């Protein structure tokens, strides 16, 4: 995937965020994007909460390891190194049946105990000044209704709710302002469009999935920051001068 496409995506995020406050416009070049200042609040507010949550919370298991998160469950189940993934695959088949795909977790992920108002209350009590919440991890599951992930988002299946939107609304209802940040993966391990782009060096995935999603979450939820992750997941999407978020 050409670097300029991800530069355009990064510029989109910077430009859309800038549009939410008086600021200069940015061009889709690294030289322009690199001139944007780090917000003062991000430099001074040292306590924030980062929340990863998705269908991988259904199995919530990683071969007994406690040093890594379970959001990589799908990679170990369906990834390219079966020998190293034997432990998880054996456990998965024992729990969910031989050949059960990762996608079965969508219907199991009900989020029936999810109460965004209670989350916001606890976050407020913690003293945190900002929250970064997962919109989509590398497995491609989206925690909000999006046409760019049909049948694989919280509005279409599972919870059938706008998980991101509920949290955004609850945080903004608090008396003490707490900034909303949104995590978003630039890559999707097993999206057919993403995989086809890798083979053909085309840009269908960023054009039809990545950029529409980024625009949607910025315009819909108006986050104070977007944490873009995953650029280093494959060499064809590496971003020059990639920041700590990658």
C-alpha cells in the first residue's frame, strides 16, 4: 500500500480534528502534518485511561500468559504461524468446537452489563482527565455502527448498540470535563480488501474502509485525540517517522 495513501489518512485525521477548533489547515504531506502542535492539555494532563474492548473479551484467554493482551486472539487463531499458535487453537476448539471461526464471538459479545453512565462515573472518580477507547482493533471489529464493516460491528450484531457513542455521551454529561480519545487500527489482519492490497499494491482498503471510518468517528464523536495504531504491522503500510502510537 503506497505511503502517500496513509499520509492522506493521517492528514485526514489531523485536518478533521483541526476543523473542530480554530486552527490552520494541513496538507496531505508529512512536512505539513509534522508542524501541527501537540495540544497543551495532552502535555499537561498526565493521567488518562486507555480501554481495549471488543469481541476478544468473549474468550478472554491467551494460553495462560499474563504479559500480553487478549486482543491478539484472532491472530493466534488464524495467523500465519500455526506451530506457535497450537496452544490457543487447541483451547479454542475445546471451548467452541472444531473449526469454529473467530467471527462466532460477534453474536456472543452482548455487552449486556455495559453501562456507559457508570463507566463515566468511575472514570470521573478516578481523577482521570482523558479516556482513549477502542473503536476498532486489528481484528476489524467495530464498536460503533458503520457501513464500512457490515455484519462486523456493534450496531449490526452482538450488542446492537453504539458502544462508542454511549460512552462519548456519558463522558460529556459529566460536570467535570473529561476528554474523549479514540483508538483506531490502521490495519485489519484478515479483511479481504486489506489482504488484496498487500498482494497488488492497490489502495482499495484505505479508500473504502480506513478513510471512511476515520472520517466517521471524527465527525460523529468529535474526539480530542485519535490514537492511530498498526502501521508497523506490515512493511507495506509502514509510515515514515511513525510516532509512538505505532
